C-alpha cells in the first residue's frame, strides 16, 4: 500500500498548474510554523507524529478504512537518525543514517564510509548514484541523472511553509521521509525548495499541481493531474 500511495500521490512531471484561493505573489517568509499532521486521499492517509522538539518521530501509513498497515519510527542520536519500520504491527527492519552538522543525511551508518549526498550551502547538489541537482532562486529546478531521464521543475511564488519536505522530486511520488529507492530519508536531505512546485516534466509525461491554501498560506488541498495517464487525484492536508 505504501508504494502505491507514494506513486499516486505526486508523480514528478508536468506542464502547467494554477494556484487557487491565494495569489501567486510572494508571501511573508516570517510564518507561525504549523506542523503538518495528515495527508489523505481516497486510497489512504499518512499521519505525522512529533516530539517536544518538533522532530518527526513517527509516520503512520493507513489504508482507506483507517487501519495502520505500516509505521516508520525515527530515533535521533547526536549525528545519526535511525528509521525503524513496522509492517502490519510486526517489526520489519532498522536502518541508520549518518547526519552532518546541519542534520542532513550523508550516508548509511553501516555503509562503506562514502558520502551518498553532497551539499553546498545547505542545498543538495549531487548524489552517489549519479544525480546532479540544479537550484535557481532557492528552488530545485533540475535533476540530471547519468543513468536516466532529466527532470525539470517550475514553481509558483507562494512561500513553502511546510515543515516536512513532502515533495520528493527524485521520483514518482510524495517523498515524505523515504526516498523512492527505499534507502534514504528525503526529509533529511538538505534545504527544501522555497516555493511550491507547479509543474514537472520528464520525457513525454507531464503532471500539474493545483493548490488550495488557508488564510495563512498553508496548503489544505493539492490536486495532482498526470496527463499521460489521464488521471487526477486530490489530497487533503491537516495541521496541528
């Protein structure tokens, strides 16, 4: 269910999108930090749980009936974070990631010591798997992959106020905390884009993102239209 939910939630390819309920003008960066609680659709939901330091300590994946079928828990150490995965109320596996001084993941705890991700001024710039990331105006605009297609992205002018990096623009889905290869925590991979993505393209596939915002500029609904598959899926976001 998790992989299906990931795939349906945010395919990273597009052409145009229209923001609704708020204008496209830049909003105030000085925001009051509301913590993301849930993202839900007809296929299921994801709930985020935090500690008293506002760090994510648990992500609960539930089916259409609200029954949890996968739980990601996070244990924080000085320079590492451990992801403990439970599937259908049974312990699955535990994997650790080394963090740099900014709290960004650089590699696995029990890896070979090589850095899986490189950063410049807090922005992810390259990965060991061959991806190269391009940033413009504090937004991720391109991912070039030596072994795959190039992704390109466009953004609106609305300031991204989300405390969780839900936009994993490496693959076909909302990233939340787990990368599409299942091995890297995307929430710990550097600074998020300043604005919300409105378009993404790869090959002949396209996706558009339409947002509805509350009075403080937080997205409460996101409609995802994937042109190649002629499908549209809507998601509702709630906050603490």
